[in-house]
């Protein structure tokens, strides 16, 4: 145990005596916050550009579209499904509302479904649109629940609801802070965690190249202690990144995440295990530090992009959306999004198990590679 503590202390010292590593580990996640704030400022005082793709020919779907068209702070246009991705990517639309066939029937039954919102601008846009749209839909769904499947009763109450007049006074207030976190903030944090774990794991093969590793093995330090100490250091650094970034988001930039501090930390720390396991995979399958760097760039960057860290997966091709479900980053974003929508963490146990399973799978690959080499001394 004494040797383990010495290794951890030495690795931390060697790592952080280089000031650039502090910038990499702590400042990179903050870049996402700055970009998100700047992107959010572009929409202050402007109308939200909304596209509608309507596949449902029911009355409720038509009226929902009419409701959105009547809002003063939204510029709503009808588009085709084929135009959605290109218009979102080009910035011609801030978000797209897709109403699938079956939407009207689901509202009749009091269980609204078959409607979704896609955006690359993040939760500050989707949350704004949802606040209007879901309130309207839930009111109609309440009529469906009251009617209990009686179509005549529903139509009568629905018509009365449509004919009713309401007086609404609108007052503009000054927005003093960003309302919700978006993809970029968490996306940059996940990217920083991956590359930080990769940088720390790369120490293993660099010290093997300069013979430091083999000199250490002439002491009471074992190879397993050496590798385990590196994993502990990785987890310490990743944990610091998580708590530092969340603290900055909440208490310095005053951005409301919509997710309790500890719940967000639990989800991100589960991903941290996956990040460490994935970084070790690049080490055990590489022969030198240059190969490690190439493998990390080949694995980390594409998976970050495909998983939806920089834009929602809905704007990507269907095959890419399916690939995203096999990436831990995607499950982190999906879990945090569900927590933002009000779901309880204990109800998302399947998401957490999937994240944990990714970490276990990565570490099993690393262990297999160690055993395949017959000796952990030859981890590269």
C-alpha cells in the first residue's frame, strides 16, 4: 500500500508540474460554457425560427400547428421531412417539431405522444418551445382523459375549449442568466474527460519507452500496483474535473442545469470509468506513444461527434443514430436530458446500468489484453 501511495503522488507531481496539463484538465470544459453563453446571446430579443413536419392529418394536429402559428415570438413554417436536417444544420431553423401519425389519437386517449422537438441550439431553445407547446397539448389531453374514450363528449368539450376566449397580459422581463445547460457544456466536459484520461494513461507507455517502468519493477513495486495507481490518478483527475465544472456552471456562471448536483455527478462519474477504460484500451493495443495518440484521435473524436455531444442525434443520418446508442456518451446525454425533464434518478436505473456495463466491458478488454500477453509487465 505504501508503494501505491508513492506511485500516485509521483504521477500527480509529474503530471501537474507541466502547467499546460492544468489548462487541459480544468479549462477545456469551461470552453464549452463560454461557447454556450455566446450562442445563447444570439437569440436574445429575437423570434425563434420553428419548422413543423406534420404527418398526422387529425384535427388536433392541425389545431396545434395553428396554435404555434399564432404565437408572436415564434416564426413558424411548414417543411418536409427531407428538409429538416439541412435547414437545422444551416441555421435556417432553430428547431423542428415533428408530429407523427397517431398524435391526434394519443391526445384523444389523454396520453399525448408521437411528437418530438429537434434542435442543434440546445436546451435553451427546446425548453422555450416546450413551455408553450406542451402546456397547450396537456390541456387538450386533460379533455381526453375526462372524456374517457367518448368521442362525442371529447368533441363537445374540445370545441368549447377552442371557442373560449382568454385575456392574457404579456410583460417582458430581463433575462439575467442562461436558463438551462445545453449540449455544448456537457459535450466539452465529456471530451475533456476522455482526453484527460487518455493523456494520463499514455504515461504508462511513455515510461515504458524511457525505461522508467522497468527500473521501477526492480523495486518492491509490482506491475499491477503500477497500472492500478495510474487508474486511481485518472479517476481523481476526472472527479476533480466533474466537480469543478459543475460548480462553475451553477455558482459562477449561474446557469440552471435542471438537475441536482449529486445526480449529475453520479452520471458523469460513471462515464468517467468508461473514459478511463477506453483510454487504457488504446494503451494496451499500442506499441509506442505515437500509436496511442493516433488511436485516441481515431476513437475519441468520432465517438464524441456521433454520440450527440455537439448536436442532437436527430439531425444525423439514421445509421449514425443507431451507432450512437452503442456509445457511453450518448447514454450520459440521454440520462441528463431525462433528468432535466423531471424524471427521478432511481427510475433511470437501466441507463445507469448501461453506463456501468460500458465501463465493465472496457476494463474486461484491458484485462484480456493483459492476460493475452501472459504477463502484465508487457502491457503494451
